[in-house]
C-alpha cells in the first residue's frame, strides 16, 4: 500500500517566475514541497491482467475507471517471447539491415533490424530515437483504441525532445510547435493528462501533468525513498527545480492549442512517486525503459503495471519493441517473422 509524506522542495512557485518566456503573466502556482507516494512506482493494480479484445468490448474481466490496464490490449507473453527468440537468432544482413520501423512524420524515424536486435541485449537501454518512436506509437494507440474506459481522459504524449526544449530556454514559438498536439480525434481540454519523457544527463524520468487534478507527478526510477541519501536528495532537488519550469510551459502550450487562456489556472500539487522504501528500481542504465513503462501504465495515481524484477524488465523491453513494430503508423519493412505468422493464420482458416 503506498503511503504519503511530504518532502521539502525548492520553495519555488510559478508565479514567482523562472525566467521563461510566456510565464510572466502566470496565474498558477505550484506547491513548494513534494508529496511522496512511497511504493507508487510498484503498486500493481490487483485487477490488472492481459485483457483480450472481447474483454475490452464487454467490460468483462477488467474493472472500469482510469486504470491504465483498461486502455490497451497487451501482447501475450508467449508472443513476445517467440518474436524475441526469432530476432536473437537472426544473422542475415538482408533481414537485419533493412528498416523494420519507418515513422514518416517529421522528424522521420528509421529503425533497422540491427537496432532492434541490439536493443534486446541484456543490459542494453533504449536510445533517443527508439524512445521517440515508442512514444509516437503510444500516441497513435490513443487514436486507434476502440474503447475509452469510463472515467478515463485523453492522454497527450509529448515528443521525447520536447521537455528539453521547454526547460532550457527555447523561444515560446518553438516550444508551442514542438508540443505537437495530437490528431483531431484526441481533444485537448481541462481533463487532459499530458505525459512527458524527461531526459536529464544520462537518465530518463517521466512527468505526468494532470489538468483534471491540477497535479504534476514525477516518476524517476533512480529515487528510492525520502531519506538522507545525498544522491537521492540531489535528484529530488533537480526535479524540484525542473517541475515549475516544465509545468509553466505545458500550461502555456495547452492554452495556445486549446484557445482557452484560463486552462491550468489555480494551485497545483507536486507529487513524487517512489519504489517501496529503500528499494532501487535501477541504476540509470535501464531508466529509459522504466520511464516508458511509467508513461504507458500511469493510472493517474500510481503505476498500475510496474516493472518488478529483471525478467519483468526484459519482458517490458520485448513488449515495447513489438509495440513499435506493429503500430499502425509503421511504414517500414516489417521482419519476415510476421509473414510466417500470417501464413500460419491462413492455413488455420482454410
């Protein structure tokens, strides 16, 4: 069970200003202290299971509400395991050299079979391009999904580079353009949940900006719990400095893209989710995979499908790689593995 406590922040509120353009007339503030939810990064939803399409359409087998488990159909473990095994066994240049993933929207993302195979290596994290492609796949899933769970709101996943552009003094016009609003099917409003991948140094974290609750939630796999650990406290201070800058830019972009100058006004709470007390999720190398997992499975309060031990980390990598290959906006030459699957399905249907 997650528990709450307060940790001192940096005492900065948005209406004090952070020196960013577009913020001078801010009518919103941010709590100076983080509210900790200890265990929030590993609070597995008790009803989270791999739902089939029939479950999603009928509501049977899963509970209704904002839980992220009800948002997407997950690939069965056996399917991801078979695909991963097939990739690792591939040695053909003709197979691996071609681009298995091509996302044609600007900037174009091209990911070869070699990159996919390398990413499955134990201890290997995802680079900026692969993270960017997976975020685009999640954005498209918001458009493609057939059912919107009751109590759920639309998500907007910002491009992976947006947070860096927003926090480090870019012009307002560039920040607003880079925010890259979703297709018209996904309407931005005062209930939108904005998910931001944040790349700081060599590590990744995820910020969730919830307009319905007026809460900014920071999810960083490197933070264990509120304690006297100097490294943790330095990371917390860094997030305390970054949170008001990022929130100010998110609100400004939302106001510009919705035409609603009052959206986001009011007092915001600053929340930090951690692993259970004294437990470290990772040491930086796999932080991109954890951050992507947070972005995918954050349910508005906790991460309902957390990464646990190393086998689950490996499974999350397989799921994310399969997700980007199979997404509907992929115009690449998919691996021949899927041709074999299609042939088997045809034989079964005859």
